[in-house]
C-alpha cells in the first residue's frame, strides 16, 4: 500500500494523521509528505528515538517503559495516541523496534511494534521483519501505512 493511497483515503474520509516514530526516524512522515497534496491530511510528526524522548516529549508513562522497555506494543500504542493528541489529528501512527545491526533490549533485530490510533481506538501489532537496517525500516513504513488505509476504510463504512 502506498503513501498515495493513504493520503487519498484520509482526504476522502476528511481525516488527518500525525506520526510518532522511533526506528523509522521520521520516514513514515517523510513518505507521506512526499505525496503532492499531503498537506491536506498530514498534521506533523515526532521522532522520539530514545526512551527519554518517548517519556518527555510524547508523555509515554515512565513506569510502562521501565517495565516493558521501548520495543513494546503498549509503548507503540501510547506513542500513537500521543501523536494524534499533540497534533490534533484523527489518526496517530507509531513505530518502535529494532532495525539492527544488533539486538536491543534483549529483542532480536527485526522485532518491530507498530500502532494505529483512530476514532475507533488504538491497536498495536508486532512484526517480525528480516533484512538489513534499511529493509526493516522501509518494511515498517509500508506495513503501518497499509494498516492505516485498512483502518480508515473499515471505520468509514
């Protein structure tokens, strides 16, 4: 699913989106804003690469991060909700995980959590991706944008 499709379905639904990204480092937002007309739907994005940024900038609960680490579905969910709140958007997207080359927090390379927050609530899922750092980051972007399209279409019915 492409960013073009994501911008199209958001525009059709009259909705907006914001991002909170860790391992993708802003690539989700950059991919969206590369689409002409993205300014109609994209409100902004935050790169919260460290635990401190997730807690301090996004307001993710420090106790949650201490208990679960940053590579976690609940953390991704909190990030997605925070993105929507910070930017006043209908939808929030979040990415957190291990792109490599080394494991992190005891999690293997390719362990990724993405979350999509929208009018119907927030959902997170874990991905097990393979490839090098760039391949994992790009696969994460493709997955979260595809999931966003599915969620917007599902909730617009």
